[in-house]
C-alpha cells in the first residue's frame, strides 16, 4: 500500500488496524518499527507498570501475555516473576514471535518463552496461569466473545487479569478544521475492528464474572512521529476506497496544518485508554 504526501510523493505506509495481517504483508518490518516507536513513549512505560501492578505480586507465578509482539512487556514481566516463575508471551504473528525470540537472546537470560497462538483458541489448559495480561490486542480480534472467554478460561480461580485498551474515539487533535477532524477521528476509530474497546471493558468482564474490578485511565500525548504513522495509512486507504468522502487533495489539506504545527513546535494530539484489573 502507498500513501501520497502533501508534496505529492508516494511513500509506503502501514495501517495500524491491520496487525492481524503482519505475516501476509510484505511490510512486517513496518509493524515491528511501529511497535518500537510506541513502546519508546514514556506513557507506554506507565502502562506497562500499571498492568504489572494490576496483576499483583508476580514472584514465582506463571504469567501469560497475549499479543506479546516483540516481547518487550513479556521480558519486563519475566524480571518480576523470578527464577521460580515463568512468562509465556503469545502472538498470532510468527514474524513477531520470531523477533521476540531473537531479542530475548541479546540480553540476560530470563524465564520467558514465546509461542504462536490465536487468542480466540488458546492451546493452554483451563486455569493454567496465575495471571494473564493483554495490551492493545483485543482491538484487532474479529471474535471478542471467544477471545475474552479464553482470557478468563486460562486464568486460574483467584488469579489476576489485567488488560489495556484504547478507546479510539478519544483521539484529540488540535486542528483548525473541526468538522474535517471529527471525520478523520471517526474514520481512524472505525478502522479498528473494536474501536470502542476501552469503554466496553468493564461491562464485558463483569458479565464474565471478573471480581474486584479496577479501572485506571492513561492518556498518551502523541508526538507527530507517532501520530502520523498511526493515522496516515488508515486515512489514505479510506480516502481511496471512498469510505472517507474526501478527495486526495482534501486529505493533503487536512495534513498540511498539522505538519506546519509540528514544524513550529505547536503540534498536539492525545489518545486515552484504560487498564482494567480484576480477580478471576
């Protein structure tokens, strides 16, 4: 896929709503680079700590991370479980699992392993894990009921569950064209299979019997270098298909003041999500 910049040049761009297609894409490195860019944001460190805190004391525990990507969070959890614990990171993408394994050989030995798994049909036994976590993966799932049932199933009674999801309609962008920006935000949100994940977390897991539920909001200030790849591919595809009823010139016009704001040090955008914690 290509997008057209405001200068008219065609450049390759990925779509953040298509993480389930990593292995079938010829641009798997785009998705890996995007994850690295996100994980480098200071607010993502806050999320990781919030998720770990919601899981409780992990010393000696068996922990499952769904959607482990390149393995950064799983390795962080492995440092908390100690020699008697074990962390299993899973991802639907073999490319991501391969990258996570490769990176895990570069540092000190940790009690962590990675496997290719579909969160809708996990291979683990009932109650196999003391704690289960999932960050920014449910938004891509085409059967949330099956996935959420699995998250509960593989966590033992009395174990802990911690999930982070964005609510993509909370995207705030400082832009002079309010009407067009609302269209862009809704288009970005609807480009995810489950763009309202964040606001639905509490109800969905209360329905599944999760107890002692807590919710903590996290707002990420998006630097332009993160904001642009987050939206660019999705908006370009939607414009091309007609889902976003703009011409290519109108799409370029929408980006122009944001690029100018970035050049002047005035760009602002943010996105809010929620860490849900609870006891199985």
